[in-house]
C-alpha cells in the first residue's frame, strides 16, 4: 500500500456558528419518551440534600414558575397520568391489581381561588380534597372515582359538580398511595414541572429510575399519551452528567478535560440541530446523543466525582472549533491505530466535516494492556458466516466463495465485497460491516492476510487520495499542512505526492491517473477464501474523531487537553 505524505484539505466556506453558550444555557434532556414513555414516574428526594417538592411549569425561557408545593417532609412523589390507575405498593397499573384506585372523575367543590394557599386551606375541609390547577384556574376538588355515576353520587352529598380531566392532565400523588397531592392540566400548551426541594437549594440530587439527577423535571403527555419525562438542567451540569459515563472517572485529568470539551461541543450541535423536536427536548440520555445519568448511583466507577466535576469546571464554556464553527466532535473508545475519513465511513462530505479526515495514532498502543479491544478475534466457519448474512437479509444461500477487503491508506477496511457461490456479490460499507460480521471496528484482517504488498494484493484505484477522496479538482484550492503544522493554500499545480516507497509524483498527475472506473473505493484490496474466516483486529467504535484510549495515552505522555483535541481533529482549536 502506498501512503501519500502530502496532506491536503479542501478549503471550506463554512457558515458562521451560532454563539456558543456561556454555561448558563439550559438543556432539556429526555429521560423517558416515545415507546419508553411512562404511565407513572417516581421521584425520591430523601438523600440529605433537602426534601419537599415545588410544582408548576417551565416557561419558554425554561424558568420555573411555581404553582404549588408539598410539605418539607414529603420525600417520595409519583406523577401519574389522569386515568383509572390502581396502586399496590409501588406498583401502578391501568388494570385492577388488587390495590387502591386513583379514579379519573372528581367532584369540583370550589373554583376561582385567588392563590394556592387559599385553595390548599379550603381543600383541607373535604375528605380526600386536593388542589387542582386547570388552565390557569386554582380549584378545589375532592375524591377520585372510576365512573361518572360514582362521581355524581358523591357530588350530590358534597354539593359540587362532576369534574373530569383532559388527556393532558397529570396527578401528583404520594408514592405508594392513591392520595392526590396536586393535579395539573395546562392542555397541550403547558406541561407539569417539578422542582425538588421547597427551599430552592441548588445542589439537590433527586432519584429517578435508580439514578440521581440535579435540576428540575417536566412531565408532558405529548398527544395525550403516556408521560414524557425530561430533566431540565444548565449546560455545565448536563456535561457533568455525561463525562463519567463516557469515560472512566479514574483516567487522567487531561483526558477527562478532553472528554468534557468534546461532550460540550457535541451537545452544542445536538441542541441546535432540533433532532428531538417532536419530543420537545434538546438531547436524549442515550448514546444516540450522549450517555447521561446525572450524578450516578453511588456504586459505579462510571459516576460523577470531584475529578470529573473538576474537568468540567476547568473547561467551562470551552468548545472545539474549526474555521469559526463548533465541531461535531464524534468520539469512540478505541481506533486500534488510526481513525478514518468520514467520507470512507459514512460517505459524508469532507467539506462538511474537514476535521474528520482520519489520522494515524501512535499513542493508543501505550494503553494496550488496559484496553480489552486492543486485540480481538471473531471466527466463523464458511457456513456460519453464510447463515449470519442470510439472517441479515443477504442472499447467501449458495455459500461464501470469497471476501474482498478494500483498505484505506490508513489501514482500515472501507468496503467488504462478499462473493457467493453463484457468482453474485454484495458490497458492505463501514456502516454495516461491524454489525454484519460482528466485529468491534473496521480495523482488521481476515485469515491473517497482510495488508502490505504481496501475493493476493491489488490496487483498486491509483491516483492521489486526499481527505478520503480520489476525485480532486485540478482547478480547486487546497490547504496544505506542513510537517511543522503550518497551513498554506495552493492549487494542485506545484504540489507533490510522496509514496511510502519514496517516489514523487506531481499531485496534478496523481489526481487524474488510474481510476478503476467502478464504485469500488480507492485503496488496497485483499481477497480471502476458505472453509473458515477469522477476523483479527483492534479498536472499538465507528473510527471517527477522538480515540478515548488514545486521549488517555497522550495525557500520560504529558499532552494537554487542547493538544490532544487538535491532534484527533486536525485544524481545530479550543476556546
């Protein structure tokens, strides 16, 4: 394989970025939504940080507007959508589970109350009385009944009228009971908000589904469905809940700072992309955005501690930038020796992601003894591999004849052509290679075939490859990165490509020469066949941007967090 020694990058005219947040920006984090939306959602606030809850809503600026509050000694509450719900212990069900029932009909005994305090005082005069806030109106309601007839019977004795609820209403109950503490119905315009701790303390951590969270919570019935649960926190607090779940809290501080800046940059892109607009929040808590579990569980090495908080605090408000725009800082645990061009991995334009051009990584190997993905093997018989392909929708019934692997100049597999016994074939790109073959990365060999020159090797393309593309415009303008790291602009005229063997070719000639005339990406090809296929590789992840193990290794060598970021995302800077 020949490696170009001249690094070329297309000069981009990127739009000016929105001003990055200063740290005070509020973030809406989806914790339960879509198919994971909840009939009921529990909060527990008895950890010594304070207790009691304030209820209301978050306005358009995400400022909390208080409408009601519990007593200070209230530690456990449950939000339940307003329908007939049975409670047995801490188990909530839409069908009779043998417990007490929270009915969807009530008796309205008073409306137009001036304040929550007045309504709360009046509610104490009724058995099972509670305060409701219905479209801006404080009301006193009593009881909960599963049928209108039951409610009508109760209304006659109480001197009130039957009141139902809309499909957007939410009850706040004392956990494990059918007692309603507060009822909220803001229609489709306003969703219930809850702020833990009636004192307004800043450092409250509240338990939800086994994890502790700072900030407030919003419960919305989108389209009248189950509860979409959203955690609302400031940006820096959100990042403190990301860093320890994307990188071990025991790693060097400079590596944790790298993770903080990358997580903040990635969050910035997600927040402003509108990817979760339909669910009315900015980012989710899964790896679709970034893993986020607040302050953790108190029992895992992947939890916030003083060191991870320090990494966030010491980089507060800092982002990774390229040409005046915050970058989409993709990262994965391990590259195994080299990242890859985004063009080769996802087919995305390097004009959109010029900083994802792929780099050789001499550092990650330092952590081989700590990295379980530094070396791995996945093996199949030929028939097992055919069965695996068939299970994923490929017509491999005639068996596997051969695999042809195309390698980039960085040594990663950017295409696998599977040829079947009947002569037909399928081309698998990096987006499917990992899942189809069950491998951890696209950096591997098969059956021990060397990727260097030798028998069974052929070049698919020829020509000059720059930033993952062999299609260079002879009239274009390119940025040349020198050995010292300085940048200059030039056309192809006057530039030279230096191969791994030392031969020198004018870049203009190399760019126009030797294309294969097929859809096969430019690179070195290896064809293997046999009764079995053994995939031997290194690395784990999509091969783009930062290697987390590489960041650990560079930090151990004394590199600072900004130097590490600038290495893995060429042309970027931190500020």
